[in-house]
C-alpha cells in the first residue's frame, strides 16, 4: 500500500497467514458455546467447563512448552500447530454429520486447540524477531494489532449470520480452513530460517504482538524462574497491587462469559448473529481506547490514567445482569461492552509499560511468565466456579455477583507509584 513501509515479501506472507487465521478465529467467535447450547442443549456448568478447560491447559503446558519450542526451528513448529488445529476442528463437523457429536468431543477439541495455540504463540514471536529488523518491530506489531481489531469487529457478526443461514458447523469449518491457509502461507515464506544465537534466544517470549527479552538466561523456563517472577511481583510496591488487580479483574470479566452465552442464546432467545454482533460492535472501543492511551498519559500522567481507567473499567459489568430480550437487551450489552473495552484498552498499554519499566531486564521473562500462568489458572478456576454458581442460583445471579465484585477491584489499584527499596536479583 502506498505510504506504508515495506517489510519484505517474507513478512508479507507471515502477515497474510496471521490475518487469515485471526479472521477465521473471530468468525468462529464462541462457536463451542453456541454449539453446546443450540445443538447439544448444554447447561451453564457444561459451557463453563468448555471455556475453563482451554485456559487450564494453557497454564499447565506453558512451562515445558516454552523450553521445547526454544530448541526447535520455529517455522515447522508453527506449520504443525496450524495443521493440528485444522484437523481437530474438522472432527467436529464430521462427527455432527455422522450424528455422533457430544460434549466430550467438544471438550477434547478445545483442549487440543488450546495446546496448539500455546505452541504457535511460543514459536511465532521468536520467528518474527528473526524475520524483522529491530527498528521495524514496532511497525510489524502495529500491523498485527490493527489486523486483530479489524477481524474482531467484522468476524463475530458475519459468523453469526453464517450460522443462521448455513447452520452451526459453518464457522467451525471456516476456522479449520483458515488454519490450513495459514499453514500454507507460512510454508510459502520459503528460504532458510535464520537461527538465533543462544543469547538472542534466551528468555524471549512473544505473542506475535508483544515482545520481551531476558538476555543471558539459559534456554527454557524452570520452576525456580517462576518462583523468582512471583517473588518480584509480590514484593514490588507498585507491581503487586497492579498484579492482584489485573488478575482479579480479568477473571471476573471472563468467568461469567459462558453464563452470559447461556442466558442470551438460551433463555432470552437471541440468534447467533445477534450474539456475535453484541460483542463485535463494542470492539470499536478498543481502537478508540488504544489511540487515546498515549495522549492521556502525556496530559495527565501515568498514575492518574491507571487509577482512573482502572476504576472506570470496574463499573460496567454489573449492567449485564439486567439484559433483557429484544433490541433493548442487545443495545444494553453493546453499551456495556463498549464502555468496558474502551476503559480496558486505555489501561492495558499503560500497565504493560509500567510492568516493563519496573522490572529489571534479567527478570522480565520470568515475571511475565508468572503473570500469564497465574492469570490463566485463576480465570480457569473462576470460570468453572461461575458455571457451578449459575447452575445453583441462575445465570443472572451469577452475572450480578461478578459485577458486584468488580466494583471492589479499584481498591487494589496503587495510589502512589513507588520504587522498591531493594533490588535483589532473584
């Protein structure tokens, strides 16, 4: 495109592969809960178990998988992960066509796809680092970010329409094909993969849009590394409240999501396309918030932006307990999600910057790994708990409880940004 910096043919293929797989994933937004509710008539606890299983697996495999991927060339790992996801997803429409689809298969496929996601993520960041010069990494990551938000805004409503017109297996099939196309795109990059040196590889973890490095550390993540990461987070006067606040907020946002799907698709009778639209339109708030974040920090300062946006993001979720049928209910969900996503997208870049600046270079990988594993584990446990709670008390009560607890989370935000009194290397 005219006016844009060219990052070369190889990056073009990688970006195309990322774009097609991301759009396929967003097209299949909440496909498993939709199939569980609409096709298998599953309850809240079953849908919550589906959501929790992938998160739990991600936390379980994060430690050994990072070391395994670091010792292998990244492009073959990425291609294999894409093909595994494609094959696992194709098994669902095949079983449906043979009238043999059950909740157990959905659970197994969700676990396999989650493990393949972690594998692909672990490999893709290091591969991008070897593919793009350091001065172009910000440009590359910006293109991935824009692609993600575009796919998130367009995919769910289009997927909902496809489900309504062609049936519940349509988006799963499209997602599977997108992973196949992604594998072909990565294969088309060609050439010999540039191998990083041990110092370059050590401690690098990247999701494809976020990069951190830990120079001079041994290959692979050990339990002692995670313990050092947790120790740094829990003893740092600024990071400790941010860590506890973010883990709790993310869990309280994600845990009621399967319950909300059961309420909207089951009890309130929303069509899949309406459900997808309700969560796609608010993603425009993500574009707005991410653009405002840097300007707000420049004008008001980091601490005030963290405190204000962190407080405001806690005020929205309680509104989901009052969703009703029809257009008014749909508009209510959109308004709540738009406000929540806008506040989150202002808060998150400031949090990420603070976290990196408050962490010494030799502790970044272990700190972020400890943060990620804690978040996945907490969210998985909370999701399963909220499914059980919804079964016992009803979806609205469970959603309301999560919203009420969210109102208390600003108490964990730091009122002052302080520097720790010691800097042990852990």
